[in-house]
C-alpha cells in the first residue's frame, strides 16, 4: 500500500489484492458478473475489481426496483481519462435498469478546499464537465445534477453527521489534513446519502462507482449510515471500485490534473494528444532486438493501458497484448496505432461535446438558482 492512501494524496496502488485484504473490499467475482444483464469493458476486463454490497443493486435490477447511482466531479479542470472512466461507469450503471436514477454532484466545495479554485471559476469548469458527461451518453431525464454549495440537503447532512464523529476518527481515516478538508469530507457524506433524503423518495439502494483511492469516503459514509439507520432508515451505500488510471509516465504515477504532460483531457487537440502519447512510457525493452527476442511487457505500458481502458474493440486489444508479449510488435508502431484509434474516438466525442455546451450551461445555471 502507498504510505498515504486517501482521496487527495494517493500516487498509485501496486497490489489490488492487498488492498482488498487490508480494507475489506469484496472481490468482484464471475458469479456476480453473470447476474448482470450485460457488461461494459470496465467490468468485463476486470478494471472494476471490487465492491461493497453490490448485491443490493443486482437484487434491485432483478426485481425492477428503484436504485440510485451517485457520483460527481471536482470542477478543477477539463475531464481527463480518469474522469471519463468514472463517467462511463455511471452511465453503464444507469443503463442496467429503467428504474436507476443518477445523482451527480459538482464538488465545488472540494475544489475550493483542495485546489483553492474560486467558486465562480469552478462554475466554468462545471459547464465543461457536464458537456462531457452528456456527450458520453448520460440520460438527463434520469439524472439530477447539482452544486454542493447550492444543495441545502447536502450541507445540512454534512453538519448533522459531524456531530457523530470526532477529529481523531477523521485523522485516522484521512491522515492529518487542515480542517477545511475534513469539512469537505463531511459534505461528501451528504452527497452520497442525498438520494435517500425524503425529498428524493427516501431510503433506497445506492451505488457509488469510485477509484480505489476514494474508499475512505465510502467507509466513513457506510459507518454513519449504519449509525443513523434507526432514525433515518438509511441503507448503507454500495460501491464498485476501479483500478486507477496511470499517468502517461507509467506505473507508480496516478493520472492527475496537476501534471499536464501526464494526462489527456477530452478537450485536447489531436496534435497535442499525439505529442503526449508518442512520449508516453511503454513496456518495451531497451532495444528492438531484445524486444523481438524477449517480448515486451504490456502490463507495465501506459499505451497498452490506454487501449485496455478506453478502446472497445476486444479483438484489437487482445491482439495488441499478444503481439507485444511475443515480440511481434515494436513500441513505435504500437503507439501510432493506439494513438490513431483513440484520436478517431476523441474527434467524434469533441463534436458531441460542442453541441451540448449550451445544454450544460442551462443545467448549471439551474443548479445555481437552488439553495
């Protein structure tokens, strides 16, 4: 495990099996996957590797019962590939049942506390983020998008739950942080339990798709939901966990908005994407001769991970892996192929994104009018 494992400090996770063992995350088994109506690539390729209580969502799907999908975005920049991964899981979980409703938080309070981004600036990022979400395929008829700072139920929940928790417990969960970060964490508890507020239909199964680094928020919320279940009827939220997207620098570096050359945004021009990907870390050997003799190491390659996480064509992704392992594929040609495949998708996405900017602006302005 990394020395610092919290939503703001984690670098990467080297051993997901160890994480399952240490934090009590349940593995996402084949038996569970078989119960879902269909799989997207994140579930099928085991990029989503674990869960907490996902059985309650499967049961709701089978019984045609209402459930919520809760997630959000910290509006501190444009969507990058990690943001895209979470968004596509939200959309997948929404598509599994006509009874699923998405609650999507624009975490402007966290953007201020963690990144110092003024609220008026985060609004502009929020519009961009929501445009990406729409372009990726969210069903707006079954989605509630809101700003943390303008949703009174979230703020009230945050203060209400704070009474049942100590500073020492927060420090044990998140490490030593300034008070504002702890307050931000409490607001996120309010986010996760918002779908169960009486104004939104009361208690219901809720699932939160997150990266492994967000587990502290899930554990804290589940504990508080159990503590206040008798008074409010809360059902402890379920979660599904995905592996973290590396930086383009390779293993050991989490894709982060703080490192412009280490990540790709969904607004990057194709020429910039080419430049970044052609300079990305690979699992290739020191020379072409060694590559042909020993084969490459795709499991260490940022380019192969990009293909595995973001290219739908199963046969193509499998071929990239096998040819690399057998030494039949050199890194330069692989980079060019994966880059062009991704750029082809990106150009289409950017066209959809542009068409939905006005709709996104309308949604955020409506959210601003609340509270």
